[in-house]
């Protein structure tokens, strides 16, 4: 059974566009929950461009399923996570000028500091997930820093499957094979396996077929659809597509 955590960062993006109090991330989380989401994901960025510290605190009080906090492995963020205690902390790289997370964390290059963050989070009872590119060396390094889970970055796959670009089918197949190989290796190493970034109603089906993947974190596409059809319907439709019942019928 694949779990879907709905990333509601962009509900906060709409709110922050006017520095006001609506739409409410708490209301969005409740609606996603009522529609069958397995959990809620938010990214507390160092620049606080969308989700704020108070949002994470409020969501911790409301989300009783699973709260996944995406964060940089900085001292500030580890302190906040150890205090608020989401179910999972997903360690991601951050670059101030980036539009969104640009790829996986380079665990190999920062093993000591990521191990330190991982140990502190685990000691506080927070499961540690690491967002990595589909790269075997990064996955093996994630196991060495005692992560519970890896989240495979699907942004390359999402670029290749963007209907406005014209990638070759063989490139898509090669990327799916890379994701699949890495997911299997992570499973062998005893890591739980999630996937996310750039997944949509149109492209999630093939990733959902990769067996060791048991969790998705999907945000922009769901919130974009929710703006037009409502949060509950948008979440239900994504769950429906992930389950494979209508794969392909919502678009090319
Ligand atoms: N997973 C991680 C680690 C992310 O940083 C993001 C973006 O915040 C997502 C998943 C969700 O990506 P998207 O909004 O493209 O679905």
C-alpha cells in the first residue's frame, strides 16, 4: 500500500503573496486528511518564503497521521525539529536563490555533519529521511549516516516526462531503470523508500509501479489542481492515479 503525503507548501505561498492569514495551511491539511492522504509534508526553508515556524507548530497539533518536515541539516533546523517533533524529518539541500529544491543532498560530501543531524533527530524520536538523487553511492552513504528512509529525487524523471518537452522514450526508460535500481538497493540495505519532486497526475503511474517505493511526497501539482477543483477532489484524484485505477486517463 503506497502512502501519499501531500506537500502543502504552496498553500502558504499563496498566503505569503499577500503576507496575510489565508488560505490556512491547517484547513488545507484537514481537507487533505479527509480526502485520504496518509500524511502532510511541509518544507520549513531557511528563508521562510512559504511555511513559517508557527505553521509547523500548528500542524503538529492537528496532523495525527504523519507529519513530514523537509529541512536543511542546519543547527537551527535540527533544533526546531527536535522541539516540534514531526514524525519524519527529510533532510534536503537548500540554495537561497533556487525556485525549488534542485536535487538530492550530497550525503557523501557532508557525511559527518549529516550523521550528527541524523543522530540528534533520532535521539528526539524523529525518523530521518534523506532526499537523494537516484545514485547508488548516495544511497549507501545514507545508510551509513543511519537514515531510516531515503526519498528518491524524481526531478530528472519529471523533466523527461514534461509534455511540453520532447524527450525520447528511451531516456524516460533509462531514468525509470535508474530509479528502480536505486530503490531496490535501498530496500536491500533496510532503508524505507519514498519518492518525490515534480510528480504529477500524468507521470506518477510508472514510479508507483516500482516495488520498494512505499511513499510519495507530492505538492505543486496537487495544490495547482486544488486551486481549480478543490483540495479534497485534487487529493482523491492523485490517490486514484497512484492506485493505478485510472492511470493515463487524466492526460498523456
Ligand atoms: N520532496 C522533496 C524533498 C521536496 O523538496 C519537494 C518540494 O518541496 C517535494 C518532494 C515535492 O515536490 P513537488 O512540489 O514538485 O511535488
